[in-house]
C-alpha cells in the first residue's frame, strides 16, 4: 500500500488541532487562534409528516419551498438578541421548508412533509424569554426543554395553517445537543462551523494567521465550514484547495 502524499481534513478546528493532532505541539499562532475561535448560535430542527399539504391561511404560501415566519425585521432582531443572551426566544424565527411543494414524490401520494429550521437556538440555555419553559440549572438541552420549545414553534406554525394539528402524522425535533450528538462537527449545534462575523470570516477563517488552507504540518490541509471562504454546501474551500494543489 502506498503512503498518502497528503491529508485534507474537513473538520472543526477543535477536532483537528485538539483531537486528531493532540500529540503534536501547536505553534503559538494556532494556540492563540484556537483560544479566540468562537462558535455561533445553535440550530434546532423539526420535521413533520403530514396527512395532506398544509392549508396556509395565505394560500400562496403553499407554493413556496422555503419561507420564514417572523413578526418582521424587529422580530428577527429580538429573537436573535435573546438567543445571543442564552434565552429561548419568545417568538423565534421559523424557517419552513416545504420540499413537497416542489417535488411531491418526496412523500407518499397525497401526503406532505415540512422541514423546519430554528436558527436562534442557544448553545447553553440561561432562561426562557417568555418565562414559560423551565430550564435546567446546568443550561443543557433536555428532551423536556426541546419538546416544550417545539410546542411553542408548533403553536406559531398552527396559527398560520388551518387545521394544522389534525393534519399531523408525526413530529420529530432535534435540539442543538441532538445535532452535535449526531455530528461532532456541529459544536453546540452551530451548523456553520463557527461564528461568521467579519473578524472570523473569509481570509481570517479559521484564524487570522491561516493561509491557503495550510497547517503547521507539511502536506496536511484544513478545509470545511470553519475555513475560508466559509460554510455552506458549495464546497468552496475544497474547490480552492484543489485548484491550488492541481
Ligand atoms: C441542519 C442544517 C441545515 C443546513 N442547511 C444548509 C443549507 O440549506 N444550505 C447550506 O449551504 N448549508 C447548510 N448547512 C450548513 C452546511 O451543511 C455545512 O456548512 C457543511 O455541511 C459543512 O461541511 P463540512 O465538510 O465543513 O462539515 P461536515 O458536513 O460537518 O462534515 C465533517 C465530517 O467530519 C466528521 N468528523 C469530524 N471530526 C471528526 C473526527 N475527529 N474523526 C472522524 N470524523 C470526524 C463529522 O462527523 C462529519 O461527518 C446546514 C447545516 C445544518 C446542520
């Protein structure tokens, strides 16, 4: 068997430098970068199987494959701020994906699915902005907190859809902690591999000292959501590295 000429890692910085390379001393710029690296808000996901397509009170929404339920810009600002402060938002922004609006074959004939993303889910919960849900003293997500919060989401959703609850076959919710348990790369349920503020984005991602996806180990490269040019399904970092190696 031939030895690999190089290794490309698509993982979060903690996995690469503190786990996969844990036996190697780190240069100072990497240690500093790791200490400064921040993860972003957590994410929560909900999935519904429905007996029939949802009857939106605004019927035109039934044709939209991805819509957002929010009181508006102020609502997003408030929910985002509450989440940043560790609170379960009182009125969260709900991203509603309706895959079956575009492709009915994704559910059995006549039935439908909804895919909900809640992008304002605290990684560590300090309280509930609505003062309704009791949160554990250690701030960890539990099944009880997840389901109570999912009920809040469902109530908002149901206020926009006629007969929603009678139309539900099943609901499944995934808290930020559940997402991290399924993929160690989703630290605290952060779906984007680290905070995407300007100081930690593009050329400064993951660290200010990062250059062309190189690491301090020769022929070991770091790509993925935590690296330049940032997260998403576009595979930008791998594309850029392939070009430079090619
Ligand atoms: C719920 C959700 C919805 C999203 N929606 C969108 C969207 O609509 N559009 C969009 O563009 N982006 C979306 N994203 C973001 C997008 O999925 C990520 O930016 C992208 O998948 C990151 O790719 P990656 O290769 O960096 O990491 P990952 O896809 O997380 O892959 C890294 C892999 O490495 C594995 N790994 C980590 N550490 C180790 C280790 N030590 N040993 C072995 N294996 C390890 C992980 O288990 C994982 O399989 C979403 C993310 C989530 C979570």
